[in-house]
């Protein structure tokens, strides 16, 4: 089991996410493919992390 699947399984077992949640093979941030690629590059470079901000 890879690290992501292991982390996901632990979250399921801890009840941190609903039991019927499925692990998808990919997630994307951004509204266009170009923006998604740019944001992914920033995450991989360590310049950005996933977070949510209230409006």
C-alpha cells in the first residue's frame, strides 16, 4: 500500500472522513487545466500548500 492509500485508510479508520468516501486517483485545484498545472507545480516546489480561506 502506498503512503497516500495508507494515510487515507488511517483517516477512514479514525472516522476523520465519512466511511463511504472513495480515494480517487487525482485531485486538482484551479478552474482551468493551465491553472491546475501551475498550482501543482507550486505545491511540488514547496511554495504552496493546500488550505482553505473563508471569504
